[in-house]
């Protein structure tokens, strides 16, 4: 057993755990193949730059044995929420991510939705979102991460910085729909038909992956890859497991 016998299923972050930039982390492909022999698994990602289909294509190209039904993205959860609400939104997203929501465009815009918009984070777009909030729309954050490990192996600002700017300007507090919301984690557990306390979450983000999972009643395994920093171990958040990388789980 890779984990203690109470663990019956695995949740796993993607960026920083399976790969950094365009390269898989050493040993990760073999590790995931072996983990899948012992546990059902769901791969969770807060990425809002790509749809689940694009994520699967990227992972398969790297050699990972991962199918579309095993991936849950923050974009998927957001689309399900908006469809249920019969609402469109003023979106701050990349052009690829924007097209994912095309079928909702005939609904009224009851929300402002913020993800990682990259170059679309400019004054014009941010101000348009601000004005929609001042007209009464509600602020919805797909993710509130501060930063991520970029393709050049350096840290880059993530969507949370821009969510905070809109919160400050509008006086609103954003509702979070991606990690680390309990609803996101519980949806992933439900898709595996396993209770949260029977799952373990593998991640590189001490706040979103580790504390988020633990707050949702899920055990957590921190890997020292991706955005991991030594200072993470001094923040008072104690993962149940600590590994050098996902390959070390073997």
C-alpha cells in the first residue's frame, strides 16, 4: 500500500505535480500508471487557461495514461454552476477558455467570472468587469491562487491577485468555485463514490491543495515539486504525507 489502509481513492493536482511547463516530472508517468493499479483516481486542476479536453491532450502527449472522465477542471465546475443558474457572465478569461462558455451567451450576465486571463488582464477588461459589478453582478472566482510555476520555471502572478483588485474596487467579496472550496473537493470525491475521509489529495500548493483538502475532510500529501517552497513547512499546515515528488510515492 502506498498510503495507509484507510485510503480508498486518490485525488491529484496536475500542474507542478505531474509536469512543469511542457516537461513531465521525472518518474511521474510511471508513478501514475502504478497508482492507478491500486486506487481509483481523479485529477483536479484550477487551470482556467485550457479546457479539460486540452488538458487531456497535453497529458497524453507527455505519456500519461489519463482519460477525460478522470479529469475535473475548475472550468467544468464553473460551467455547471452557471448553467444551473441559467446565467452568463462578464468573463475575465483567456480566449480559449471564453469559447468554452459560448452556449451560455444568450443568458443574462448575473456574474463576473475571473480566472487566469493572462494577456486579457488589461485595464479595459478589468474596468468593464468592475462596472458590471457596480451594476449589481456577483463576483465569482474560479480560483484565488496567488501564483503558479510558469513554463520558464519561474513563478508568475495568478488570478487571485486580480480577484482581490476587483473585490477592493467593488466592495464585494468573491465566491470561490474552484480549489480550495469544499464543494469542489466534495464533487471530486462523489465522482469516485468515496467519502472524503477515504481519499487523499496529492498537491504542490500548501494552501489550495493541502489545507483546502484537509478543510474538506480529506487527507493530504504534499510533494516538493512545482510551486513548493521550504517556507511552506513553517506555515503551520501539516500534511499527512510528504514526498520529494509524485514518483517518491512508489
